[in-house]
C-alpha cells in the first residue's frame, strides 16, 4: 500500500478503512462484507441526502422563474425548509384504505425507493469510485428501473381507487413505451465505448464526450428519461388536475414520503446518468492527475443538467396521453432506431481511435460522427416538415365546411 | 461450490410447481403464469449446466436467451388472445370457455 | 464437412430467404396498397412460394452443413420444404374466397402463413436443440394467431386460447427435456449428442436420457397430435378458419414429423434408450383412439381432426420401422415421407370440399352433406376419392404410403402393429362411410347447386389429380424420399 | 456465505412459485411471480451469468410480469370472483406434480452426485458477456437462431396487434 494520496482521496480513504478493519482482527471475508455494506449505506445516504437540497433548490428556482421568492423562512435563505417538511410528513398518520390490498399496498412504496437507489450502485463518481463496476452496468440500470414501473402499477392497483388505477394504466402506457427509445439511445454510448460498464463508458469519453459524437442520442435519451421520471411535460401519471394526484392518491405519511423521495431521487439520478453517459461523467481538466476532482466535475455536470430539467418543468405545459404516445411511437422510436443503425454504421466505418490517439487523429472521427448526426437531424426535420404540412393541409381541408368555428 | 445437483433439484421443484399450476388453475392468465415458472425452471437448468459444463462454450446461455425471447413473444400473443376472448365473453376461466365439446 | 463462407452459406438457405422476403413483401404491400388492391396479395404470396420451390429445387440432392452444425440441407430437409411449400400454396388458394367478408386483416393472414411455412422448412433442417426449439415455437406462435384470426368468431377465439394453453405447456415440458439432454451430454448439437451418448458405455446417462426423451415426446407428440397429447386437436380444428385447419392437419403435422425423425435418427440412433417401444405404444394409442373417437363426430371438421390423429398413428409405425430399408424404394422412413406427401394432397383435397360446402351452406355439420351428389356430383365424387385415399384403398395416394409402412413392419416382424393398423383402417371406413351415405343416398335439404369458385376449383383439381395419379406423378418425390432416409 | 445466498434465492424462487399457483387473487399471484423470477435471477448471479440475470429482470419482470399484471387489470372483473382459483381436479394435479418431482429427484440424483465436497467447475472466462455476444453473431455458431428469433418477435408482434386490436370504426 502506498500511503495516503490526497489526489485520489476516495480510493485512499477506502484503503485506510480496509486496513483499519483488518487490524481490528476481522477476516478478509468479513471485511469485504462490511465494506460492501458500508458502500451501500454511503450511496444510499448520498442519494437521500441530496434530495434534501434539491427540493429546496428546485423550489427556489421555480420561484425565481415564476417571479416569486420561493421558500425563505427556515434557516438562512430558507435552506432548511425541507427539514420541517420531512418531519411533518413522517409524523402524519399512515392510512390504509379499507378495501386496499394491504400487502401490496405496503410493498409498493419500498419498491419505488429501492428501484432508484439501486441505480446509484453503478454510477461512477470518480474514476473507479462507484458501488460496483459491473461489466453490464448500462443493462443493470435499465433492468432495475423496471421495478419502478412495477411499484407504481402495484400502488395504483392496490389502493382500490379508480383515479389511482387510471394513473397506473397511464404509467404502463407511458413508461413502457418510453423505455424503448431510452434503451435504444442508451445503446449508442455503449456502442461507441465498446462496453456496458459505466466506468468504461466514462473512460472511453477521453476521446470526446459522447454529446459531441452523438448529440441526437443524447436528446432522445434526455427526452425519454424525462418521461421515465414522469416530470413535466410528461407528468400525466399524476396530473393533479385530471386524476387528482395519480397512483399515490391514497397514500399518506411515511409511505407517501417514500414515493415522494423515490421520485425526487429518480429526477436527479437520471441527470447523473445523462452526465455519465454523454457528458463525460467525472472527466474534466487534470482529472487524470488528481482523480478526486472527478467527483466535483461529476456533481457539477449532474446539477447543470438537473437545472435544465427544472427549467423545462416550469415552462412546458403537460401533454395529452394520445399525443404523448404518438410522439413516442411515431417519432422517437423510429428516430432512435434509424439513429442506432446510422451510428453503428458510421462508427464501424470510421473505426474506433486508439486510446492514446492524438488530436489530429481524433478530428476526422469527431467530424464524421458529428456530420452524420447533423445530416440525420436535417433529414428528420425535413421529414417532419413535410409530414406536418401535409397533416395541416388535411386539417384545413376538413375544417373548411364550418367557417363559423374560430380558434383551435 | 454448490453442487450442480442442487440447482437441478431446485429447477425440478420449480418445474413441478409450474406443472401443478398448469393442471390445477382455472384462470387462463394464471395458467400462463405457471407456464412462465416452467420456463424459468428450464433456464435455471440451462444456466447451471452451462456453468458446470464448459463455460467457454456459450450454448447454454444462448439457449437461455432464446427461451427469454420466445417467452416474451408467447406472453404477448397469449395476453392478446386473452383480451380478445374477454371482449367477446367476459371470462377467461378455462372451464367456462366450452362452446365446443366432444 | 468443409466450412462455408457467408455467401456459400446463404445459397443453401435461399428457400428460407425467399419465403421470408415474400412474407415481408406481403406485409409491406398490404400497408402500401390499402383496401383496393388487397385482392392481389394472395398472388404475391403464391409468387413467393413459386420462387421458393425454384430455390428448393436447386438444392435437390445436396448435402450441406451450415452455421457450424446448427442447420443442414439434405434430401430429407428438401423433401419437407417441398411439403411445406406445396401445402402453403394450396392453403392460400383455399383461403382466397374463404375470408371474403369474414376477417379484416387478410394481408397479415397470408404473411403469417408464409412465416409458418418458413418455420416448417426450418424445422426440417434443424440439427441443434436451440434451432429445433426456436423453429417449433415460431410455428406454434404463428399458429395460435392464425387459429384465432377471426376475432369476432367466438369459436375461433376459443380454439386459439385452447391451442395456446396446451401448446405453451407442452413446449415448456419439451424444453425441460431439452435442458436435461443438454445437461447430460454437454452439447445442444444433435450429432455431438449422439457421439456422447454412443460413448456412454456404462449406461450412467440412460435414466436422464429416458426422462428427457419422454418429456420431448410431449412436445413432439403435441405437434403431430399423437394420443395422449391430442386433446387440443378437435377443438382447434373446429374453431380455426378452415383453410388454416387444413394447414394444421398437413403442414404443421409434417413439420412435427420432420423434427421427430431428425431428433430420433440423429441424436439417438444407437438405442441408448429404447425409444422404439415408446413410439410403438404411442402409435397404437394414436391410431385406435383417433379412429374410435372419429365415429362419434357430427361435425366434419372434428371428424377430420380425429381422422388426422389416427393418420399420425399410422405414420408413427414407419418411424418404428426406421431400421428397415427395402432396395431403392422403400423402408420405414421413406414410407413416412411418402405417406406425408400423399396425405398432404388427400387431406387438403378433403378440406377443399369442406370449404366449398361451408361457403354454400354455412355449416360444417355432417348432416348438411345430405344430397351432395345431387347438388354437385363432381364434389361428391371428389370427396369419395379423398376418403378412399384416407382409408388407403389402391390406387389412391395414401395407399402407397401405407403399403410401404405396413410392409416394413411385417418385414421387421412387427406383426402386431401391422394388424392393429389394418384393423384401424377397417374401423375408419365406418365413419367415412357415414359421410358418403349422407352425400350419395340421402335427399338434399335444399336443391340449389353448389358451385366452386375458380381458386377453390383449381385447388380441388390439383389435389384430385395428385391423389388419383400419385404413382404416376410422384416419381421424383419417391426418388427423393428414398434418398432422404437420413 | 454462498450457501446462505443460494438458500435465500431458492426460497424466493420456490415460495414465490407456490404462491403463484395457489393465490386466488391474480394480481397477488403476479407479484409472487415477480418474487419468484427475482429469485431465479439471483440464482443466475450465483452461477456467474450476470448478463442473463439482468436480462431476466429486464425481460421477465420489466416486460412479461408487467404485461401480465396489465392484462389482469384490463380483464379485472374476473379477478374479484369469489370462487377458488383452482379447478376441480386440483387434487390429481397435486398428486401428479409430486410424483413427477419424486421421479425427477431419482433421475437427477442418479446422474449428478448430491455430495457437498469436491465440487469443481472450470472458471468462467472474464469476458463471458462478450463471448455470448460473439457467439450470437458468429457464422459458425448461432447467427441463424439469432435472426430467426427476430422473425419470431416480428410475427408475434404483428399477430398480437391483429388479435387484440379493437374493431375498426374508421
């Protein structure tokens, strides 16, 4: 062991900790068990802890965007606002509806939280600093996310409430549909990196962030992950004005808090994944010399993307369910399929640059991939324009017999 | 290491549970679920045999993947049929679907 | 065998490629053409099948091992490809008018039918358990859909549901057997499996292999509708759209036999378990139960279902006599192949008559065949010929198959099987006679003549000529069958 | 440790399975199915087939189980029936399942020893996921099944749409 190295802060802490445990007289098997447990606790604590701040941050941001102040009473600048909110939620009575399916009703919230926290197991904070560097990390993320769908479905059904059930149906329609473009766009970074390991994907972005090489995939991933989280403009699983609050209408107290928590964690988890997959994760200047910097880069990127999420949330109106599904099946899915084929062909034809390729070698690679993306975007926009104007003409033709009607 | 036979026994148990479900359940969806159990039993077998046989040759894993694919396709078609039949007669209890006998 | 390059590998696969392209083309054209030109889709499908036959003919007599032993092309595979394509073509002819005003998505019907045909051609050449399973399931899944194709018809729905539930359970059982076989031999390839089993001198594997073979027989037996895995057949035959019933009774069954032959003769030829006894028992049960149950049927489709079960029983005798070869023409396996081909024309012919009558009377009850003679003598005569052939009276088609199979059984000393087979033939006369009595001797309920539309007439003509002139026209096939004895 | 994990996942798989076939309430049965499938996924992890475990969760739990629950909800009037979930011949079914299991036990124990000690198997290559991918696309291996699987999925999709689609009322 080569002593404490401040530049690689987190791995060093891990080493010191492990040595300390070994000195305490634990056997190697127990040490690895304790380490894994500690890692799980740390990651969970990070995820849950971050929520406390993102809630305040989001409320303040939304306030500013809507020309309000946002929370400003508890603590300096209202930073501690979440604390009393959480206390209030947790001390509320837990109510179970009379005809609810009690077992499933209580399992659902736990599943909801678990599914998002499990994702953090494979997100790299810095080079090698992550729960587990699974060689199938990207697939693991998709697999684990499916528990979230299940949780919402069960919550909606077991509440024995028709609004909750309607919401559950919407959930299935929306989440399962948007999973298709999500996975298809996720495949592009996997393809470019040649690995499904999250850390491997970040390492592969030494040759250029994938947002430059595959901007269309990034957009598709961003849109469909917003839908997966169920945030505006895709928030119709809980559209409060239509189906009161959706699948969790019957929940209260602790259990409601868990759904709430799960949703908030999910929101910035997705941003962390976007950062990892497309924005170089922990990559940044001098990160090879000082690996600990990676954590800072990663968090900055994650919250920058999160800011865009909030921005969209405050400015976009909610979609209608049929528009939402049409948009997915008639636009996103075909586009992501074409994108995947085109990207794999382009990547295959240009050939992957070596890991230590100089800028001169990298430029043609970037140029080709970016060029392909630009062409694809242009074609898409052109097709959209043609189809759109045809639909508009048809609508106008249909509208003509009734000149009295004005407005949309 | 855990002996191979343990996995095979677990798989046999799962298969027989599924078999019981297929034979004993009334509801078509429940029968489909029991069939899924049987398929899972098969997959446990395949993966275990792959692991304890020659892990370099991927036959077992490929087979298991094909089983996944087929199971998904089968479930999709089956559930489509259930929905169609439910539309026409409001039940998927197998005993009540008896227009044809002989 | 020498390894093939990519292009060389695609050559032997060309029948499958053409079929797949045709299926996709029909699907695409259905979308592109819309309502108006939908009538052309069957012609496109038939054209695709013609292309497939041409491609198949180019493989005549070749033996190739493809994809590292997953798939082979040999005379036996070619024989089953021919059967699949002929059956599909005839079934398409039969469906053109059948669906008029009954089902909306006819384009999808033809497309899926072509996929089913593709599945059978794949079953015929599969030499790897993975491929065997996959092609069986491809056929099954498409079959569930096609059985339930008339969505508004409750019988069709119900038939599809039953088919699905039985089929899913049977295939899962079969799959479990496959997993055990893989476990004990360490390979999914049939040839390698045979090598491992052959080397197993002490018989330490025999228990597992026996269990696996029994489980596999559930799946194979289901596909060929052998007793006791036949329960689905009557309901499905009755409820499915009649052209597809015809397809199930010949093509799907032939596919089942293709797999059955390939599996037993490739993987277990040295009798590491005594599967011959199992097959013989299956055969006796299948013949007897099929024929006895057929007697009580009032619906012609159900009757033909049981008759088709019984026919599977006869064919299984041929597998029992697999060791027997008789000069250039003959032996148990050649008997099976020729029987299947003869049965194809005969049974499809019978179903063509059923469709013509169904279109005229709207019924499948045997009682509604009363006076068929007066309403259309040609039809009654054709039905008579088909039934003669199904019983196995010379000089009709099935007679050839029966002759080969029974003579093999006698040569090998399976007298019991041969006698049971002949007795069963006699029993079957009884129920065929029941229909003939209605058609020839009873007065018609209505006097309006029954006419066959052109495509149906073509189908009827082809099947009739082939049934009567099988010995003349089938010479090339007989030769192929004698090569094909694996 | 490995034994404990094995037993845990086995219990999940088997108890889940028993619940699937005995629960009257279908949604609960489907949830039990998820439990059972998850247990099986755990067994895959123990067998060092991580890729299959993830696919199991993704395909079975994420798609098939959710599809089943969805179908149950769509046809939910029958879920709340009072009658038992089992048919009249369940006794015979139980007997045959138990007999079958006994036979399997006999066969399995004859072929593969039960003993704990001296179990060894060759190590799994580190890049087994990659090997799987290559095997699926190798002309000398499983490229044909891989392609046929896509034909299967396409036909199943077309078929399911044709069957389940509501009547046209253009």
